[in-house]
């Protein structure tokens, strides 16, 4: 993957997830941050930090992004969510508008 | 992915992943156990997510009193209306909610006055709805008085008396007060005068008289007033009122008196008896009157309509008015969007008078009138129409041409001019298959209702070509199993009502249901789904009961349509789940029917 096509998402503990830009833009919030003309630091460095989202949750979110792209292109599978993660994942999804 | 009905429920949530998470979290009692002890996360839940989670648990019958505790820091609005298991124990937990500002426990029949004690002293509670909790009396009101933040209070059809209502004068922030169906007298209104912020007052079905009504001028902010079913005959000039309901009253005069003219936008006078209809509309400013309901009010002369130029909704059903009155409707028709002339003496000639004068008309009802196919041709000349109802009229679907060989023209072709037509109701008109054919050209049609014993499978076949049909009803027809088998419904179809189609057998219907699991089929053979729910939290809903100590004024209140005496248990399951249960429990018989062996 070329650097211009990727985005870095950083969790509360400092873990960095480098994912495809299209995947990240499944999140309306991230899409706005990256495409807005307002001159966000995020747009320039293509890095977004989420001090409120823990690493396992952010990892699951990234999995969801890829699953969502896959689903939209016709491969209809089930997205499994571990029961203990549901609440935190829900809050992160709400924040990210995914 | 998922089911249409699931997404309809959670429609307010725009985010798909949030929906998936809530679905997973509320899948079963075990799922709930995995997260109910995640205290710190639960405390951080934003209010609308917490609310969605709580109400989803409730709809899935997974909510019980001690589970409420996990939401006590996050939930702000709760609606448990109609839930018969809600009692003092539930209230005890709800009373501990820190930030609750809206509570709806209407139709919760176990709630009594002492259960309300648990709510005393709540700091942020603004809206309380305990309508139809018939066990709540004046003692219950005393507990509510300690909640000084209350702005909206609904206690209609409870057992509160005039004495209890008098106490409400201490809730200074009250802006909406629903006291419908209570036996309160003028003294109650007198004591409520101090509530200067009151905007909305419902005192329908009470013992208020003209004397009490005269006090109403002392409420400076009153915009909504409901005096239906009272003895009030004279309404003084309460100039702040914008919406007035005096249905089923005998009206001598309205708004006669000194001061500014009231600027009314909505007037409900269904079933009213007028002493002087010509002057009834003179004393207020009718330039903004957009909604007028005069159904069943023994009207003869509609000349007063000509001054009402802003009318958008007009209901004149059930009055003895004929074609000569239609010119007055036409004169007020410039902004008219909805017109109800059912059960009147209007004929096709009357409909002709409307053409050209109602350029914004979207909905028209001519049910149970002596109109016929000629009226359909006039209706075809009102291109703004989106919904047409002509139940029980003399429509036959054909017009005999004059002279010589009886050449028939299909009358419904006139409807093809209505490019925006979405809903068409022609129930109880003797239509035949050929007459239906023009309907197939109505590409925007979403709802179609037919009920005629002449309709055969041919009609079903014709109608399958309407691309956007959502709701199709062909009742009392002679449809056969073969017709149902070969029916290819449009992709958008969600409901197929075949009630009264007596030739259809249960097997054929079940086969259809199996093949088209996303369509809801209605027929006597396809009744309630069997659900095997071992959940002890399931309670049979109780019927609304009459009070024993005091006779309730109305065995069925005017607002009965709002009361759901039976909760449709099917609502808690998605359609796919219901079907899997239906076919899984083949040994269990549906309600009231002996088990039939599968063919």
C-alpha cells in the first residue's frame, strides 16, 4: 500500500493501526476529519489519535471497516462481535459515526 | 443483513455498527449477563445510546427491575407505557435514576399511589405521564408535589379528584397539564389559575361548566385547550388560544368578549351542536385557521366557509350536506390539502364543482356517498391528488356510453392522469377484473385496497405489475390457490391482505408465506404465530378495568383508539424469527385451532 492511501489510527494506549484510507472513511467522523478543508492537523499528517478508545476496541473497529467494504462489494458475511465488547464497541461506533 | 423490521425499530440510530452492537447485546439473557457488570462503561454511556439499549431490552422482554440499576446514571427518557409488569418495585429502581427527565408509565395498571412515593424528590424530572393508571388517586398526587421541576403532567383517566387537582397549583413550572376524563369541577380550575406558565390544558370529559370556563381568560399563555365532552356552552375570549377542541359540546358562542381576537390555527368540533353556526366563526381571527374538523355536527349550511382561506384540512363527514354546498368548499379550497366528505349527500355533480378550485388537494375521501364512475372522471382532473378513498360508493369501473350499442369505457382510466397517486381505496365497490386493468398503469401506487366478490386470479396477476406496491388488499374475492401459487408479487410488497378470500386453503397460504418470508399475509388461516417463551417475565396484558368504587364516566373514552388494551406480542420478534418459530413448533397448535396434519 502506498503511503498516500493509508491512514494511521492511534489508540488510547498508543498502539498505531495503519489502515487503508477507504476503510477508514467508513467512519463519517474520520471522513470529515480527512476531507474537510478546515486545515485539521489530521488531514496533513493523516494520523488520528483516539484517547478515549482502547486498543482491543480500535482493533475491532478496524476489522469492522474492512468488513463493511467487503459487504458493500457483495460478499455478505456475518460480523461477529464478542459479547463482552458490545458496550464499548457501541460507544466507539457512536463517536465515530460508523 | 438483518431484517427490515429490525431497522425500522432502531431507525433513529443512523449508525449500522451501533445497531449491530445493540442487537448483539440484547440477543438473550446470557448476552446481557456478559456486560451488565461493566459498571464504569455503563456510567459513561451517552443518554441516547443508553435509552436505545434499555428500550430494546424492554421490547425483547429482557428488562426486569434490578437490571434497571445499570442505567441509573445514563438514561434520561423512559417509556414503559402499557407494560403491566411495572409496579412499585420498578418505581423503586426508577426513583434512583440520577438524570431522568421524562417518564412515561401510562397504561401500567399495577401502578398505584404508593408506588409513586419512590419518585419523590427527583431532581430533574420534567415530564410524567401516568394516564390511565386507574389506581392512582389524590394520595399519589401528594407524592408528585415534591418534584418541583415537573413541566408536563398527564393524569388523564386516573382516580384523582378535584381535591387532588387543586394541589397541583403548587407545581409552578407546569406548562402542559392533561386532566382528561377526571371528575373535576370548576373549583379545580379556580385554584389552577396561579399556573401562569400553562400552555396546554386538557379537561375533556370533566364537570367543568360555563362558570369554570370563564376563569380560562386568566391563563395568559394558554395555546391549546380541550373542552370536549363537557357542559361548557360559552367559551370566553381566551385570546392566546391557537388550538381548540370542543367536540361533542353544545356551542352557544366561542370567543365572544373584549380584547384581542384569538388567532386560531386548529379547531376540532366533531359532533358539536351549534346554536348559531353562522356567527360561530365571527369572534376570532380565522385568517390562520388551517385545520377544521366539523364531522357529524348536523351542519346544513356551509356559507361560513367562504371566509376561511387558509384551510388545509377540512373534515365535513357525517353531515347532511349536498351538492349545493360544495361551492362554499370550492371558495375556501385554494390551500386545501385534505378533504373528507364521507357519509354526506354529495354526488358526482358535487365533485365536478371542486375541479379547478382545489389545486393543492392531496387527500380526498368520498366513502359511503352516492358518487359513481362519473365522479372518478372528475377526480382524474385534480392532478395534485396522492390519496383517494371511495369505499362503499356506486363505482362499478365502467361507464356506459350513450346511444346505440352499449359501449363500455373503463372509468378507472381517468385515474391515470393522477401522476402522484399513492393510495387508492375502492373497497366494497363491485369491481370486476377488466375494470382493474387501468390501475396497473399507476406507477406511483403504494397502497391499494379492493374488496369485491367479482375479483378473480386475473386481477391478482394484473396487479403484480405495479412496481412500487407496498400494501395490497384484495378481500372477499374469489382468488384460488392456483392464483396465489403463480402470483409474483412486486419486490416492494410488504403486506398482502387476503381476508375473506374463502377459496384459499391454509396449505396454499403457508406455502406462499414460506416462499415470500418478507411479506406479511393476512387471512383467517394465517393468524397469530405460536411462540414458545419460557421467560417468566412474560405477563398477559390485563384489560382496562372499570373502577369499582366509582362509576367511570366512559366505558370507552373518546380517545379509545389511543389505548392499546392488547399488546401485540409479535412486535418483539423480527419476521424471520417469527417464521422460524412457526415452522419449528409444528406439533404445537395455533390458538383456537385443532392441529392439522401437514399435507
